[in-house]
């Protein structure tokens, strides 16, 4: 009797924590169900097989949006729609590089995204070697006139992908810097790891008012070869790169909701980007992010759970070419109360770490999420300063709380932006672990009422 009375009092006094315990128990059930199997692997198989590559602004990206509307609807999401936006479209042409004269041989090259073109017949010019971007920056003005600048650098394998961030400017800024010093074209060592002969594409940026010069990336093996050749004496290359800008194109963000019961106008946003580079089928970058986040929302729906806040799945368009989709989404939804945003855009391998950037009042909820993720082998970080990534970054700048479920990037840059970014590289158990993590995090954040927004 006393025990019963005590239990009743405890329930009365601790009504909120009992509800919280239910939420956490549901999170545990979602986690175990997704680990057993999830919808992500078949979704990714369908996308990469039926749509394939999805270059921003292309007809293929539009087919990707149609696929996404169908997939979100079939998963049981509501309010499924496309939010279109325009962009400058670009497409790849021919791409060859060959050493002429002594040591004549072909090198494997691919044009960087939004690169300019050589004449159709190509250019033949001497290679000017730069050990790193700083060496290129220090070259005197005009000193590259008529030459092909080659920028070397060494990206290292790292679980958190930090070496990509450190070397990214070689690709995004190097070609424009070389062109401003008179270079006829620019080649870089691919931003990647491993030793394959597949070159890694990726966007290069040209400041307003400057005409984009032709720029490409050599595979890592071919960059090594060029370094050996250059060490023996002057090297002349014939380079053909004929990509072209095709005018104003259409892209769009695809949105679908799991509506909240109590506060439907508060949003927990999860998603990945819909566009991909054109060389592979965009399996790890970023079909995986789409599949993981849609499968997580579907897992919550299939479990019969109704969140308090709306869980919104977003597939952003045109991330690769400049983050236009993330910017367009934030601009269109700047008055929406996005309480938390998390994007999956680092492959399909397991989540190993969580970081966040939320208001002080949201830290206990982040601690609760961390505890529910621990059985998945995911460790919390201590800081609260996560950036979130290209697509949710603009939402974070508007005050949204940010959660990063950080994936193991150890092998990501072997495949990233190459013809090898294909479905066969995806490990089902690891992608399901990602779904478990997103389902847990989205459910706990959307079934709660604690304040996560920074402003
Ligand atoms: Zn990506």
C-alpha cells in the first residue's frame, strides 16, 4: 500500500519525466528496428539505378525531383512539394590531357565543375609546377602567361575529413588565381585519397567579372606521374577541355512533412542533397543522405509515432555547384521556426560522433539524444559549435539549432566526386546504423518542447 502510494505520488510529481521516459523508450525501439533493417538501402538502389547521376540544373536532376516526390509520398509524408529556383547551368564536354614530345603519353583528367573551356582543338603549353596553393599565390603577376599551372598538394585520409577542408581552396580558388596571373589553363592534383586513376571533379569558383579559365583535376596516380615527369625537365601538355555554360537552368528543393500534433509550425529539418556530380551515380554523395533521412522519417511514421513538432525532410538541389539549394530554402523559410536542422552529406558509412550548436536551454535534450545514440557506438563531443554543413548552414545563420551526426569519412574521399561513386560501395549495415541515429535524433527533438533555437 505504501509502495503503491509512493508510486502514485511519484507519477503525479514527475509527470513530465514519465512522458520523457516513454519518449526515450520509443527512441530505443526506433533504434533497434532501424538497425535490424531500414528503407534506406532499397531507396538508394532505386534512386541510383532509375535516375543515376543528377547534375545540378540538368534534366536528370529534374527526374531526381520527380523520383523524390514519389518516394516521399510512398513513405507517407504529407505536404510533399517542389520549391523551384533558377541557376546558371553547366555541362561537361570532352576532356583529354597528353604529354607531347619526349615521354608522350596520356594522363587521366576531368574538368572541374563550372570550369571554362579550351578551344575545341585544345591548347599545347608548358607546365608550371607549384607545390601548393601558397606557392601559386607567390608567383609574380603575369608570370604564367601561356602556361598550364599545375597545383600539387597532399590530402591525407582522416576519419573526420578535415584534410578536405584544409585543401579545398586548391580547387575552389586555385584556377582563378592562376588565370589572373595569365595561365592558359590550370590542373590540380585531385582532392582525394587512395591511389586510383579516377580523377575527382568538384566545383571551382570564379570571382565576378573574371572569365572562368579551363581547369581540371588529374587522378592521384596521374598527378604522381606528372610530378615525376616535371622533376626530369620541362613538360609540355596538350589539354582539351570543352565544358560549357548552358544558360539559365532549373533546380529545386523537394520537401515533405511528418506533421506535428501540438506545434506543427515548429520544424525539425533533416535531409540530404538531391544533385550529384555527373561522373558516378551519386550514391555516397549524396543519394545516401536522401535515403538515410527519408528512411528515418518513414521509420517514425511506420512505428505509429506522432511527433509534437513537424519533422520536415528536405532534399536540396544544386548543392555541389555552390549551395544554391540551401540558400534558396533558408530564404524561402526565413520566418519558419526551425528548431533543429541536421543534414547527412558525408557518405554512407557509420556515424561515430555527434556535435551540436543549440541554445543553452537545449543542451539537456542534446544530452538525452547522445545517451540514446550511445548503443550505436556514437560518442558525444563536448563543444557546442557545430557548423552543420552547406545546406543547413544558412538555417543555422537564421537561428536554427544544429545537430551533426558525423560519419566515418575514412574511405569517403577515395570515391568522392569520381566515377566510382556508385551503389555497390554502400554497406547496408552501416547505412542502417545511420537511419537508426537519424530516427532517434529526429524523434527525440520533435517529441520534446525544450528550446533549441539560438535566436
Ligand atoms: Zn555532397
